[in-house]
C-alpha cells in the first residue's frame, strides 16, 4: 500500500507457481511459453479476438485474388512485387485515416468530417505553394496544413466535449460546411497539380535498398529495447516477467515477416529499363506514426484515459480524469492525423481538387470496424485499424486488377464490413455466458 | 465524542430541478470511528455521498474537513483531501483490467510512461490484504468478473492509497457471507488504523456489528445520530420508516 518504497522489495524468489497465503493472484505473466499460448487461445475463445478475423480475412483475400488473377486473366497480376508495392502506397492514406479515427472511436465518438478536414488542409497547402501565387516553402505550407487540422479538431472538440453536442451532429455539420470551404479556396472545377518533388516523393519514391534493411533493424532494436525496459521495471517492482522465450519469439516473427516484406520490396519491380526497387518512403512514415500512437495509447495517461472514458465516462470522471480535456485533445489528434492521411493521398495522385476527401471517411470507419475496433468505444488498437484498412485496400486493388466493374468493389467491401461486425458480435455472444475470461 | 470530527457537514441542501433531495442535512464522522448511514430507498444517502466525493456538488451548506471549511467541487478536490469513495454503482471501467481500474486517475509512472510492475504489485498486495481468493489474475478485465468480485475491486481501489476518509455505499450488497465478513473486518481494521469510515448499508445486523455511530436519513433529513451502543435495532427501524422519532438529533 505504500506509494514509493524507499528500497525495492526483495524480488520474491519465485512467485510464479506458489499458492501464497490468502490465495494466489496471478498477473497473467506466469508460466512458460506453453501457458502463455494457452492463455492467449483462451482469450480468443472468450471473444477477445482483436484483429484475428481481419488477419484471417487478409490471408483469404490474398489467396483468392492470386487464384482469380491466374484463372480469370491467365496471368499473375496480383501476387507480384510491383502490385505489392502498389498496394502499400494505395493503402497508406486509408491506413492513416483509420488510425486517426481510432482516437475518437475509442471514446465512442465519431468524426464524419475527417476526410473533408484533410480537403481543407490540402487546399490550403496547394494554394499556399502555388508557384504563381504565394509560392510558400512546402515544409512551411505543410505545417500550416497540419495547423488547419489542429484548428478544426479544436473546433469539433469544443462543441462535443465542452458544449456537449453529439459528435455525429457536429461533424456531420462540418462535413457539409468544410466542403464549402474547400470549394471557396480552390474554386469550382479547379484541379491543382502539385509539383513539389519532395512532396510527391512521399508516395512515389523509395528508400535505397539498404534503407529498408536499416528500417527493419531499427524496428527490431526498438522492440527489443522496449521489452528489456519493461522487464527491468517489472523486476524492480518484484513482479513476475513473461518467459524470455516470448520476447525472442516476437522478435523472430517481426524479423521473418519484416525481412520477407523488405526482401520483396528490394527486388526490381520495373517493367522498363529504369530500375524501381526499395521500400516506399510512406511505409516508414506510417510505421513511425503507428508506433508513436500506440505508445501514447498504451503507456501514457492520455491513452489510458481515452480507453477509460470509452469504457465508462462517468467512472472516469469520478476518478478525477479531466474528461473534457481528453475528449478535446482526441479530436485534435484525429483531425491532424486525418490531414496526414490527406497528404499521403495528395502525394499519391499529385493533385488536389474541390472534391478532395469527400468520399474517404466512411471507408476509414469501415476499416477500423473490420479491424476489430468497437464503435461503442473502449476497445480496439491502432494496429487493428491499420489491418482493417489493408483488408479494404486489398479488396479494391484485387477487384480492380480483375477488371470487374467498380460497383462490385462497393458491394464486396460492404459485405466484408457486415461480415466482420457479425464475427465480432457472434464471438462476443458466445463468450457472454462465461465469467472465466482472463 | 470529544474529538473534532474529521468531516462535518452542516445544513447540506441539494435538489434536482424541483425535487429537493437533501433538506439541510448534518453529519459528522470521526477519525478511527465507523459511522453508519441508514435510511430507506431514495432517502438521499447516495446523493449525500456523491457531494462528499465532489462528483455531484451540494447546492448549499457547509463542509468542514479537519476543522477547515472546504469546497468539494470536483472529484479531485475530494481525493486531494484523502476522501475515497466506493460508489453504489461501483463505477468501474469494464474494458480495463483490475490494476488499471484500481489505479485509474492516479497511475504510477516512471518518467512519462506507466510503471506497470509497480502498479501490479501494489494492486496484488491490496487484494491479498482483503483475502481475495477467487480472482485468478490482476490482469483480468473487469468485464469478466462476478458482481462480488467487482465490488471487491472497487473496495480495493478505495484503500489502495492511504485515505483519511473512506466512504462505502452499500459495499456488501453483492457479497457472499465470507466476503461480507471480510469487508466488515476491513472496515473495522481501517477505523482501527485511524481512518474515518462512513458506511451505508440496508443490513442492520452488519451495521450493529461494525458501526460506532448510526445516522438515519429520512426523506432528506437526518432524523437520528446515535452511538450504536445506545440504541436498538427496533428503534433504528422505527427511525428509518418514520414511525418513531428521536429527539437527540443534534449530537
Ligand atoms: N441525478 C439525479 N437526478 C434526479 N433525481 C435524482 C438524481 N439522483 C438521485 N435522485 C433522486 O434523489 C432521491 C435520493 O436518491 P439517492 O440515490 O440518494 O437515494 P438512496 O438513499 O441512496 O437510495 P438507495 O437506498 O435506493 O440507494 C431519489 O428520489 C432519486 O430519484
Ligand atoms: Mg443509494
């Protein structure tokens, strides 16, 4: 019960398996790798599936499109190095948007204006950088675009968190209103081409081959370092650590999967003489934001309070949490990350027009839900939303390659969304009767 | 009796719109003593408690803590004074685990990030001190706990940090015989450590077992405040239902 023990308590020789007085209370960290794996499957069986259905769906879709491409087109267009790189850059913007939305969806809120927010921000960007206009430095203009996100997020946050209007209503209003702002900024029918090489490079250029491997090495090093840090803190507190084999296993999985991805992207995927190879620049950018966001959600008060408010806002309030501030900040984070998503999208297509961002937000919400993020709040991770976005991107990419009419894409995506929600609901109902969830 | 009360409420009023729920309530709680608050459903017990927690501030009246006039406008005001409350509806986050719930709003950090190990150890120690047997892991989600287990977690949360005043709103309502015994023992133990305890209960047997003083709230007014030794169960039932009156209200 003491707040700060002057000396760390002696590490209990082995709390792992002994039934202490008063009955042993575990921490879920005990036991070998077998116990951990069993515990994991028990969690899954009890309805805590996380992104598992989405990952399964992703694998099924990849196999399906590989077969369909071979049989329907007589040639493999889907499972190629080039399409893989293509897919990643196509998905980047949606991944980012879905991750942005997670911050408000976790609160049980929604931001329908996330897409058009990026529209306003990117309009400001193209207007400011126009060579025959203000001709502003593109980095500065990018900062302005992100600030536009801050302002819009703060505006939404004010009405939702402080005034108490449902976010659905506020952001629906903004969804309509901000389209008007974009229209005024750009003028109707105007298409603004972006001719800033560095800006276009985000989505259209690649890291050098060695850069991809360095990226993977950094990921492994950071992951290993954080594991060691966590274990050191736990050891200092005298609580058991998960078996070290698990740390190694996790690193091995990252190394193998990451190594495979980097290796594939390091192949020449050009169909002409000029070689194209390397990890697209957008990939490390997305991974960095994913890592920072996950860090904030898992390990800082801001993140913990977002989950708490999403789970039981009144309990959070009674615990002294500044509910209004947290809500407010979450909307700002969402809007800013939505602008980043817009940057990826603008960099990919190389232009911004008056309709920019009007048709993306619902795909972002769908991606989050497909990945296992609950719209009721309190449940879900950034990684889940990212995987959900990949599912939706694979559907669009695969069906596009098969030359099916665009309508099919919408129908399939909608079907997958409902399917994902059903899998989630069924797994939860099945687990409902059980109180033994660990 | 001669001690200064740790908390002294005078003329507390609270209404929800036109409905006046607390009509000038007085209450004292002393360090090292258990003060029971009883009364029928809807008498205003929980409302009185929520004001003390800063969750639902009073409309008027005076609150003195350790002799000082204080204002309880937010939960932070209350916890800064060392007031911990177990709410009738428990107020736990289902999507968080036991440790996360117990430390919600007062997480231990190592630099910017959480010190999960430290929190886990303190949580297990506190739970163990409450003789919790059935909880398998402190990392269980609260949604997976039974009603009684949830109640224990809520109680454990309130005694995690050294509080000066612990308020328990029907803490044993969902508990089994053995667990109820544990909680009553805990209440006694807390008081023996010098903590002022206010306990709300509908179970008069429990109240007589553990309380030093009994306060009866009847339709928003405190109709009796009596040392437990000087009254009987029958009398208290009379005050609760309004069929008896007590003249020594202003102790
Ligand atoms: N937020 C609120 N808005 C309106 N009326 C309320 C509110 N909270 C409580 N009340 C009313 O105040 C009265 C007292 O409620 P309170 O919860 O304090 O009773 P209680 O003594 O705790 O009862 P119980 O024994 O059933 O828990 C009730 O009539 C209730 O309907
Ligand atoms: Mg009550």
